[in-house]
């Protein structure tokens, strides 16, 4: 790949406004192997992100995002609006303007060596995929995983990237030291639809093979069958085919959820739907007209449809982390109850 000789002044305002102001942009990279994608190499000031629990009483979660933006280009990706903080107004920039935290492993190691670090489980794959194609060049994940293992910090990884297979020997070794939990995101089990909806991702077959490889390496690895796309992947035949394939890959568990379309994603997805499947556009506008989530009645209908199929194939239903929305670490605890309030001191009677 042609990554050298592409230096850029770190304050160049026309290249990346948000990061230029932070003065941490090292260079930009464009290469024919990633046609239409620009990589912005930056020096991160921090690696760990603290995420509040989504359910009252649950602990905070910690995440790491070695990349911001993702060349997978999934039309339904919920993380598209996060590029707005970089002053990208176009939701499509999420696919084509990828920020690379080239020093993330070193920064993470320093953060984890602090005496205050409590070794709380850390999740990767919550916002952007740590094993997207660029990881083949940048190799950020080995340093991240080594830092977590050295500090005794449990790790969970959710990905669509088959580059995970490269790190299975490392993950197997790390699993002897800290809990490691893996999951593969596979939403579509139709090749034509998968290519249309997720044009930058590895094939469904390749991802299933990665699940099988992780299991053969002795690692737990489930499948996130999500999002289920109304009218496109919610038929009995599609779900049955998907669950049969997930079972054949020896997945540790399966999780599912219906598509949700928050602002910034909704417009992008519905624009694609109007071009690819205009016959479903009125139904989607009705379903998602009042909020980002599929109606409760649809979610109940989907659960009633999929649960018997899960039982048919002998699969285990997994659970997601309340704070991060990704793989729940087996080491994840709960916030201990607060100690009882001290009793008032009674005066001595003698």
C-alpha cells in the first residue's frame, strides 16, 4: 500500500476541521487499495472512553475505538452521526473519512498503569469496527490487546471483520490471563442483499468461518444477528437459514434486535431503501415515523417468530452489555449495594 510520503501540516483547516483544531493530525493517506477513502492518522490523547450504564443501577462501561469511521459502509450503521464532532456534515463521510489513532496502544498502556484503574471489562467494536480492513495495515489491535492483558483487564470484541482470525493465537494466549469474549456481527444471510447493505464487509460465509475458527481455538464466540431489517431479513426462511448456519459454525450464543434508525441514520438508510426497495418505503416511514425504534408490537412479533427457531436449532440466547451495547464480558460484575447508613449513636445510659 502507498502509505509513505503523504505528510500533511497538522493544522491544515481544509482537510479535517475538527482534528485540525486539536493539532493532533499527523498525516493523511489515500491509496488505490481503498479507492474513495481517506485515512487521517492522529495522535490520540486518550484511549479509554467511559460510557454510563443504560439501565439504572448498572455499572459504567469502558470502550476503546482505535478507529473513527468505518469502510464497511453499512447503510444502517447507528454510528454515522458520531462523525459530526469532526465537523463532517455528510453522513457518508463516515464511510470515506476514517480517523486512525496510530498511538492508541501506547496511550492505552499508560492509562491502564494508573493506580486508579479498576480492571473493569473493556469493550471494542461499540462504535466503529476494530477489525475493519485498514487494521490489516495499521495493526493497532495487537498492541491494544497486549496492553489489556498486561493490566489484567478483561476484554470483549464485537466485529464484522475476518481480520480477527489473525489475532486468534494472541487472543488464545491472553485468555489464559484475562477473560476474553468475542462476537461476530452477521445481519444478512443473502449474498446479494448483504453486498448491497454492507458493501465493504467480508462475506457472510467468511464471517461464519471466523466464528468457527475462534471456537476451534477454544474461545467463546457468539453471533449478533442484528439488525434484523423489517421486510428484508425477517422472513421465516431467512431467519431459519441464518440460525442453521450460526449453529453449524458452533457459535457460543446468538443475539438479535430489530433495526433502529436514529436521526442522521434514518435519512441515509431510507434514501438507500428508496433506491433499492422502494416498495417497502411507505411501511418504513410508518414504522419509524415517531421515533428511532421499531414499534413495540413489531419487536414482540419478531421475538415470537425467532425464539422457536432458536430452540429448533439448539442455540443459546446471549446477553449484551447494558452500558456498551456489545458483548457482555463474563467478568462483568454489578455495582455492589451501598453500605447501610450509619446508625445514630445512642447516649450511654451508664
